[in-house]
C-alpha cells in the first residue's frame, strides 16, 4: 500500500495511491498517519477498511498538493557517510560505526514544495536518500528483528547547508534542520512493497543534469544494521523517520563545489518509491 497526505499546508488529509496511480481520500477512515496509526496496526486496519469502502472513497485530483506522507514524527534520525564514495568525496574516513545526527522535524515538507535557501546561506546542497518509517516501538533490538519494527520506506531529500554544517564548529544539526530541508514523499510504500530495501536504485538531477545515481547495495551499514544500531542509543517510536545516507554526487564533492541558487530545480527518485521535485527559492521575510 502507498500512503499519501494531500491538501494545503497544515491542513493535509490522509489518502492512498493505488497501483494505477489513482489517489483516494481516506479521511473517512478517521485516523491520520501519526504515531498512533503506525503503532496501532493502522496499516492492517486501513487495508481491511479499504476492502469494504474503496468504491466510496473520493478521488483526489492530480493537481492537488501532496504533503509529507506522515504527521510530524517525534524525531528524524539521519545516518551520515553511509556510502563509501560519498565519504571519500567529503574528505572523511569510512566510519567504523554509523555516524548519527538529528534533523529538525520542523524541516519536513511535501515532496514538491519549494526548498528555501536560508538567510545567510552560502552552500545549500542536495542529498537523495532512502528513509525508513518505524512501525513498532524499538529499543535494544537485534538486527534479525529489525524488519518487525519497520512500517515502510519513503524518498527523502536531505537538504544540507554545508557552511552551517561544517564551518560553524562542525555541528551538523545547524546545517540540516532549516525549514523545508526535509522534503519527503510522494508516498510511503509499506514494507511488503519493498522486498529488499538494500538493493534499490536512487538518483538525483539538478536542472536536468544527473549528479547522483547509485544503489542502496552500496550501503556501508544496511537497513537492518542501522535500525538495530540506533535502537541501542534511543527508543524509536512509531512514525519516526530514519534517513539512511546519500551516495556520491553532492555539490560539496564536485570540482569545483557547486551549490543551489534560486531557481534551481532538483528532481530525484528511488526505485519503487516515486519521484519528487523541488525548486530552490531565496529566503524572504
């Protein structure tokens, strides 16, 4: 099943996307895609509800805005330097354990919303990433149990301001948490739709030029390792997002380094997880 949310900013409703691309309003189900939905067998209950009511669900017009496909979670945990070539282009050693940082949940936005280049930004960058959505509370879990705690997967553009991230005392959260720096979607694919998340093609273009094209088979730490590892340090709650890192081809690694400017268009996608598009816009009050 593919979960979407649609409508105006801060007024999104839950929906689903069918195999033929048709989008249905499922607000009649009575529950949005939040911690209680994911943690309370909401996916299974929604599937059963749809079997009886799908024919009565209103269709969503193609031009209706898509929001982030889940309600703001308790946290967004990100894994840095999780592809060897990306670590190399960043001038950093391949990590022996996953590098973790948080991204502000206020950075969440829809898959096709504008990305706002922050005030005083010099080096706003792109990063296509596979993100995991947690479906069951996870604390101190083993790798072999990781998939029991996953609800599904989603496309994420981990927008990053490199000067804030690297040059301001090396505190990554400052370069990762700006408003609109987490475009997510278009949909969450439930885990039954993605048999092997560790072997998915992912790519990103800027102004039509392909800059990232790789596979999650190049992970240093795969999906089950990442979920288990993070759960050793914090409790993961249903609806939490784990973003698994980006492959080589970010602006920081180009020669010369190249960063987003107003009007630039990012298009990105992951096999079986759809495509998103963001236009970079200058910050204005």
